[in-house]
């Protein structure tokens, strides 16, 4: 099976931003479901399970999906890539755990900055090591500046929420250190997840198969955690009848599948930065169109989002060598 074609940056980056738009939508849906069930783990199980059902259906109905399905076992059996890559979905489960257990302590703003910091730093590292299908990418001064500006811009964009948006507001900083490490670690591992899914996509020939395997691993991990939770605390509230509570899984299919496709063209760092920009834009759009109770769109949110887009463009453009040192490019 032939590998998916590489996309130029001007085509791939908007797709990465578009994939990121699904993240806050999924977060809003899963958050509402968790509140309705009074159980964050149960909401994550529902989200992953519905996403898995969608990917099974797509894999069986579409010809390319069936071809990718047939390529999974031969690729794993022949060790076309390290077998641990099939466990990439467990990283998504870890992210959900981090979200469930630390947002109440840290608040949404601090959680967002922590995960973005971890993801941005690891994006540089993964590209430098050449773990993803795009190969090795140098850690240039421009890319470092773009990453630092991205983290600062995200912190600025979410800064209005620091004042009263989380349980961690006003808490002892030392007491927040351990809870803060979990979202940083989850964000750090997300770049590895994208690299693993992207490499698997090259060998499966389609991101459909990589996304399916991702959901299988994540669903198994979350069901195991849910079984432990049931044994300890018992079940929560019954499942709601409203259909929109079950759209979180399909939203996950969108950004996991596009991420697996795009890392081969853009590299892990730029794909992650594009998704971060999409996440901020999607959050801003939700706050404007469907605001949660008490939501206020502050100027810092708008300006921080715009600065994030500028920082990502800075890190993405093909700057000539020696640009930071003021040298004129050769040729």
C-alpha cells in the first residue's frame, strides 16, 4: 500500500489548525457529560468507546479503511516500526486522566499552559531526534523563539481565567507542584503520540488504520481504569438520552486522524503548534457563540490568540540560515 502524500506547509498548516478546532468542542462535550454522569472517568470511557465504534465503521465501509485494516497485522508482525507504537492511544488515555484529576485543582488556565508547555518542548525534541515520519529537523533559533512566544501567548490568552477560574487559585504553590507535573507530562507525551501515529500511518498507508489502533489502545486502558473505579466507588448517574453528549468521540477521530496524517508533512512541532492555535481559536469561538455561564471574552484572550498565530507562523516559515545573526543567505 502506498503511503499518504506529503502536503506543503501552506496546505498542511490550515488543516492542523482545523484539527485543533475540534479539541475545545470535544472538551466542552466531555465536560458536560462528566458533570451529567458525575464521573469524569465514565465520560472518558464513553468518549473513547464511541470514537472506537466510529473508526470501526469507517474502517469496514471505506475501501481505503479496509485496506488499512488488512495492513495492521502484517506491519506489526514484520516489525515495520517498533511494536510499542500500537500503544500510542494509551497516551491519549493519560491526557484524559490528567484532565479529570487535575483541572479541579489547577483550573483550566493553568492546566492549558502546563500541557502546551510540555507539548511544545517535546515537539522540538521529537523533531530533533527524528522519531516521526518527517525525519530529523534542526532546532534553530527561530524555532525556539517561536516556541517560547507560543507558550507566552497561550499564557496571555488564558490569563483572564487565572483570577477566578480554578480551584487552584490562591493555593500554596508548593501544593500545586505535584498536580502540575501530570499535565506537563501528558502534554510532553502528546508529541510522541503524534510521531508514533504518523509513523504507523506511513506503514498502514492510511491514517484511518492508525486512528483505529489508537482508539483500541486508549479504550482498553480507560475501561480497565473504569472497572477499578466501579469496584471502589460504584457507578455514577445513568447515561443521558441526548445525542449530542456522544459527539466527543467523533471529534477525537478528527484531530487524531489529521494529526497522524500531517506529521509526515509538517513535522511534530509544527503540527502540534497548529493544533494549539486551532484549540485557542475554537475556544474563543465557543465563548462568543455558545458561552458557558459566567464566560467573559477579555481583550487578553483575543490578543493572546492572535499572538499565538503569529508565533506559529514565525516557527513555520522557511527562514534562511543565519537569520538570527544578521547574515545574508548564501545564493
